[in-house]
C-alpha cells in the first residue's frame, strides 16, 4: 500500500493542487486535519478532498471551530479572525461535513495510526522530546503520523528516543525489529512554518516500509492575492512567502 500523507492544508487550494500533482502514485490518502482556516478557499479545498478516490480523514482544531463545535478560546488573534471569516464563508453542507470528521487517533492498518496533535490529545503540539515520548507511549502502532505543528519532524524510539535530523536526505526506513517506534510529522501543505515556503507532504510505502518527506513548489502569489481579496489579515498572505 502506498499512502499519500497530507496535513494542515488550511484552505490553500494552490498548495493542495501542487501536492496532488507532485505526489507519486498512491493508493490511498491520509488527511491529518486542519483542512480550513487561514486561507481563502475553504469550500474549494473541501470539494477537492471529497473528490479523492480513496481517503481517510481526521479533524483538526481549525476544523472543529470552523464547524461550530468549539469556540476560539485557544486561538491567537490572527487565527480567531481567520476562522471567524471561514465559518461565515463555508457552505452549510461543508460545515456539517467538517462536524462529522472523526477525532484522532485513528488506526489505519497494522503499521500506521494517525492523529492531528498527539495520540493522547488531538490539540497538543509535539515539539520537544518530552511530548514525543509521551505520544509514543500512547500510540498503538509502530508508526504514528501527526500534524498540527506545521514543522516536519521524525522521532524514533528503540532503546532511547532519537530525533532524526536528515529528514529530507533519504527515505526513512522503518525497521522490523519489533522494538522501534516512530512518530513523524510530514509537514504542512498550506501553511509551512519551517522556513521553507513549499508545500510539504509524505509518501509512505508499507511494502518497502519507507516514508519519504517531499516538498512541492506552488503558486504562492495567487494564494496570497486570494487572501487579501477576501479581506483576511495581510500577514496571513505575507507569511506564505517565507514559510513562517
């Protein structure tokens, strides 16, 4: 099985289309939440992912608030402005669909499970070793894929926790030793925040047990122009060019 792994699209249609065009052959898509928020194309992004032939979805925090399931208490000023616009822009049908998205973690197969923030709390950000170790203890499969931080990261635990530094140099090879466990963020499609403005995604091949993290250039200028034309805060457009 070949999975396309995408997360944090954030209503950026140009980035999503670039990823789908750049992705190698795949059998199924894993969508790790936050389809909406920040960007200007929430309805178009939902229509695009609904057209995927085969996909598994989980919700993100922006999806919950955009659907009206939660309020904006935990959001910063920019996120509150963007999600308020998003909630008004979404069609009733799309808001209802977002409300049906399952909460992670979701077990995909014997190798993989997916979550948005962490397997123990869908809203927690995993940045450091302490959070990563807690997440690995809570996971039920050898590989847990997560999003939410918008930053690619690979944590591996066998006898000790290790951070894999060369995440773009070569595919990650998942061992079959029965002890190693992996926690991986493939990065954000529509809102990268690692200093690289290109859309990020992953290709997981369960037959070869390899996970490849990939970047795709997209039409940033068009995505920016749509944000400004929609009346969203200009900083949301500016940050796309720098990946922050």
